[in-house]
C-alpha cells in the first residue's frame, strides 16, 4: 500500500471510529451500558488504527506526523482504560488523559495545516482539526467532572457531612458529564469527517494535514 492510499484509508477509518464512539456516547440511541462500552472500545480502536495509518503514510518528518502519532497514543490510552482490570478511578484517569493526548495531537496537526496553501481543502482540514480538538477537550472535561463526582461520593460515604462539597451552582452531575461527553463526541465526529473529505478531495497527496482522534 503506497503512502497516499494509507493516508486516504486511514482518514476514513478514523472518521468511522469517531462516529462509532459518538453513537456509543448517545444514551438516546444506545440504552445498555455494555453496548455503549463496546462501541466506545471499537470506536477508539478504529481511531487509533486510522491515526497510525495516516502517520505511517506521511513519509517525511512533520508536525502532522507527530500529531497523528500522539493521537494514536491517546486512543491506545483510552482503550487500555476500557480493557485493563484497573480500579474505576484509574480507568477514568486513563480516559481523561487519552482524550487530552488526542486534543494535543490534533492541535499539533492543526498547526501544520495552517502553513498549507490557501484552498478549500486546507480550510476543510483546518476547521476539521479544530473541531476535533474542541471535541476531545470537551470529552476530557466531562471525564474530569465525572471523576470529581466519583471522589465526592467516596468522601460522602466515608465522612458524611464532612466531605468536600461543590458550591450548589457549580456542582457537576453525572447527567451533565454524560451530555458534555456526547456533545464532544459528535463535534469530534464532524471534525474527523471534514478532514477525511479534505483528504479525499486532495487526492491523497499528503499536502494537507490529517488529524485523527
């Protein structure tokens, strides 16, 4: 498989992965927790595979290559949090860190895309990258809020009224975190589709930066 084809196929595998994860994060579509978990798992596996293919298809060293490699590490971190027999807090931290790594990698790829010649392809790619950074960041924030809620429940069970309390107006709820995660997932999915379209319109030449997450 040549480098151009790797980038093209990888960008669409990544896009399919983000949509799969987004569907899994939408409770209105998927009611069962185990089904949501499986969709999130396979979505991140597809994203990581797509990221790796795009990175491998970029022959020369570039910020785009580093960005895609970083995102692949982020996806692997999320997958580890789902599969490994860790405590719940550790799983949540892996998910949070994995999303931040994806956002970081996306920012690096977006910076590389800014230097491309002005065109519709470049615009699609930059916008898609930025949307994915925003989406991953929202998912990381949602995970952080959920982790804080888990810690607070633990304190309540151990110390009753002595536990830490959020101000009433700032206290995150599980539903808030789930909604924020869902919004972030779909924003990421839209961004990944735009970058895949950009790669397709570009003909897989590798002149545009690919962010995958």
